[in-house]
C-alpha cells in the first residue's frame, strides 16, 4: 500500500477564510511581524515609526560597550524579571506559543493579513514518518485545547476586542482535541453494534435513510472537490482522509487526555520536539510512498487494535447477515456494513504492517500480539 507524503491543499482555503473573518491566526511558519508588535505595543494610528531616521541614527557607543551590551542581551537571564514571555515576544507556558501569541497580538488592536506570493518566501522540513506526524499533531492539539480551556480563550481574552466570527474561527483549531470523542464513537460503536446485532440506522428500504446517505455523500463530495480545487489529487485526498482518522484516534485523544489530567492536577504540559531526521532506510521508504511504522508506541497500539476490531466486527456482522439472509437482515445493517467496510479500506496499510510486510517499517511483533489480544477482548466483552 502506497502512502503519499501528506500535503495540505485545504490550508489554502482555511487561511483565506480566516482572513475574511478578521485575520488569519499566527501558526508559526511563514510569518512576518512588526517590531512594535513583538515589543508588546498596542495598535494606534500614532504609533508609526520613522524607520529611515532610526536606521540612519549614528551609534555613539564604543566597541567595548557594544560588546558588553550584546553579552547581556545574549545571556539566558536577560529576560528574567521582565515582560518577555508575558506582554513582549512569544508567550511562554503553552505548547503552541505561536497561536496564543497571535491571538494576544490581535487583541491589542493589530490586524493580520494572508499573503501568499507566487515565489515562496519560506522553506521548512516536514515529518517523514507516521509516528513523527502523530507526535507533532498531539502537541498541537494539546496546546490548542489548553488555550481554549484557559483565560487565553478567544471568548475570554478576545471579548469585544476581536470580531465574534474570528473568535469562532479560532475554535476550528482549538477544539481539535475534543474531536477525538466523536471520532472514536464513529469508529468503535457502530462496529460493535454490528457484531452484537444492534441496528443504529434506518433500514435501507426506509425513506429515513435518505438524510444519512445525503450527509455522507455530500460531505465526501464537497471534501474531495475542495481538495482537488486547491491543487490536490484523488490519491492525496484519500490519504488525507486516512490521516484525518488516524490523528483523531491517537494524537487528538492523547492531547485531550493530557489536558484533562493537567486540569485535574495530575500532570504538567510538556513540549515534545518532533524529530525530523531519518536514516537511509526510512528515507527510501518515504520516497517510495510507503507508510512507516517500525516502532512500538501507544499510538500504534490504538491504531492497530481499532483496525483489527473493525475487521473482526465486519466478519461477524457479515456472518450474521449470511446466516439469516431469508429474513432480509441485511436491510437493517446496510449502512453499518458500509461504514465498517470503509474503515477497513482506510486501514489497509495497518493490516499490511501487521501481517504482510517484512521490512523494518512494519509493525513490531509484540505490538501485533497486543493489538490482537485487545481487539478480541473488546469483541468478547461486547458479546457477553
């Protein structure tokens, strides 16, 4: 199963959308700031700086004085007992310091704009493995939800300072972590109910099935159209759907859980740096568009367990339908079978990593045994 490197054509829709709602948020890469902004100055029409005069100002200090001043400025203690990290520079204490800093800047009256020139002004290095990407999104989702649940929430700090539509726009990112709850329900409950013989949707012959079918197909068609319109491909869109699912089952879940534990006083926020250096074998598989596992991680355990759970439930549900085909049982479970089948199709790279691949990028054997045991246990508890 080939896995194309993740690209984000939809970011070309999100940032202009934020621009229309009051200004895009500061998301780290490819951003310019005015000097007054980073120095904590509030916006006013009188704060124009005569840059030409300042740049032409003669420096009267001697070389020795300048050298001593630079040593103090470059020291690790320069910012102690100052407003750096609070009202000046980037704010401290949050895994996504860029987002909370940008929100604070907008609340001081400054406006951000989206500018995307044809010639790219910045280049960056993206994660090359699945685990690196999941760890990165775990940090982002945890930090975003931390902002939402703090005094820096756009509805608290931004009240009457930024437009309501911009406050709501921030929630698209700040509630990433909370999305894990709906996604886990969507992955687990319909499959287990299919195994148990519990119908969650109307029969296929019932007219009430039309709203469900309409939502499913219209949403997918709109998502595909948006992705392709902004430069993506059909294969890229399908991989984006795969990453959409994987991130919400792992990164967002752990980000949400860590936030709850932090609010209860059981843990503290930790900034985990994403490793972006890969050895030759990993780089080669990345160029061949093959998904990389090759490590034991709780995130991979969850992915593998849920993938196997969907497969077991699909087999059990199909056996139930085939055994009772005369009573048209399949009409009651058509949508659940389609949903479970789509999840299996999305998880094909995981099945290959568990059972078919023999390279170093496959799932570790111990993780395979653990996931099989957990999936069987979940099915047994559901049945009995």
